C-alpha cells in the first residue's frame, strides 16, 4: 500500500492527477482521540469462523475468509509490517482532524455487538461499515451498525469491497453497485454515503501474481468508472474511493479520471500526512493504522483508525430539506468561516429536478418531480482547499 518499501511494477506506473473532496463532518467540532497501540493480530486474513460467508457461493472460491475483514491480507502485510513485529501503532495525528473507524463483521467476535455510544464518547465522529463484498456477501451486522452509529451521533458511510472478477454477472460493477444499494435500501432503510473499497484480490496468492484481478489498467479504470456512474445514477452521489497507493499505481496506472472523487487512503508509516497516488493532490480520509483500540469495539489492537483531512473548507450542514412540486425553493450553502466564502466556487450533484446551484452557493428553482434527493454540494477555493456536505431533500406533491 503506502509504504515506500513496497515493491512496485514501475513499468506499469504512469502519471496522473486527482483532487479529493470531503463530507459534512467538517462542520462538527473536533473531539478527543482514541488509543492506537497494539499489534495487528489478523494479518493474512481472519479466522473463517468470523467471516460470516457461505462457502461455495457463485463466482467465489470456497475460501471465504476475507468477507468479514476490512482489508485483503496483502494490505495488512504491506502496511502493518511494524505492527506485525510487535511495534506499537502510530499515535501521531493531525491536530484538529476528526476521528473515525471502519468496521466489518470481524469487529463482532462470536456475535458481540459494538457499543456505538461508548465509541462516540471515546471521540469517534464517523464510521464506515462494510456492507457487501462482490455480489455474493453482505455483512449481517451492517444494518445495526449503521443505525446505531447514526443514533449515537456519528456520520456513517457504507462500503462495497470490490471483486472485479468472478463468474458471469457477479463481476459486473453495475451488479455490485446495485447489490450494495439494494441491501442498504431493503435492510437499513437508508442509503448513506457510499465508499468503494478497491484493492488487492484477497483470494489469490499474496505474491502479487494477480493483484489486479486479471484486468488490464484500462479495464480496471473502466470497471471503477462504471461503478461510480451506477452509484451516481441511483443515489446522486459520487462514491468515495478507498485504495492502497501501490495497488492504484499498478492497477490503474495512476490515472486522473477520478480526480473529482474523495480519496480514502491507507498509510501506516507516516506521522504527519499520508502518501498519495501519483498526482493526487489531496486526500479526504486517512486510515493511519489497523492496530487501534476503541472503547466499545471488541477487537482491541485490531481496529482500523481513520481521520478526516482538516485542511478543508468547512461548510454548514443545512439538514434535511422539504419542498413542494412547483413551489419555489431558495437555499444558500454557507461556509462555517464567513471569510472563506469570499473566494469559494460551488457545484452540486443530485439536485431536485428543476433546481440549480449558482457559483456562489445559492440553490434556486421550482422542483418538478416528487421524491427524496441525495445532494452532494462541493465548494472549492483558489488554494486547492475544498469542502463537501451531503444532505437529503424531500419534494412532495401538494
């Protein structure tokens, strides 16, 4: 992943550029940090008894150990070498950064629950929950984790662990995007912010012989673009991308295609800021260890800790909005710092049909179609800083 000692295939790396944006978490006050010491004990995969999968599912090998994990074993071997040798996980964090965790069914040993209120009291402000893997597995704890984390005051995200190979339709990015969205809609009753976790193929040898799922760089870029487009079409949002730096360089060539997408990058070696893919100027989320300990989560020394980039423009969250078809709406998106607003330029996706946003952040118009819309509003300044808020807007018929 992000370690400079990771073996790269230099001939396959090309230059690229991208920009990252982030979520409404920026408007939240900073909170206390949690402890990060401990040795990662699940390197190389988790016990099959904790995986929660069903062996022999279509398009998937019988060895299903990865379904309950937050990473492929290759990621942990590459990033957590120090922790594997017993070295404490890094303690340093960027001052003012919002703290978060990402979890899967591994965080529920023997069916144990997560006490999300205790997690919140420990200073955690956001959580990413593994929802699905490929098109054959869903996390049986995802529904409760998303609902209870949200009730405890955390911002929540759900992610799909991508498997861009397999049998027939199960390898399709459209099928995998729909699989996650359907699961979230039918079980959780909501579609939170979505993240695409794309990394090493966890079901092959860890010697990098098939780290890109057998796809060429161009085919991999197309796969990710189709997943992104399907999520955008279904939910109105661009999914966050989680990717290890060496994997991204090798398997996509470091393309600039996804510069508009928020980047979630793992890097366990740095104490000040994470390494980035070639040309990717900014990061939105940094996973800085997999060996953390969080009160309320029953995997001490084996929990991913993350933080949100504080070098962004914080925007005020307007909350869920309501409107009526044919009635004029007007909403101005405001920065938390009024001075920052003097140089911001706004854009948005997922707006109610019949409305638009001005460059100054004013949403106006007359909605033409009833429904609940999921808006993502972005703001950028002239110094490479940006901010994002995500909120809902329900339009009803009079």
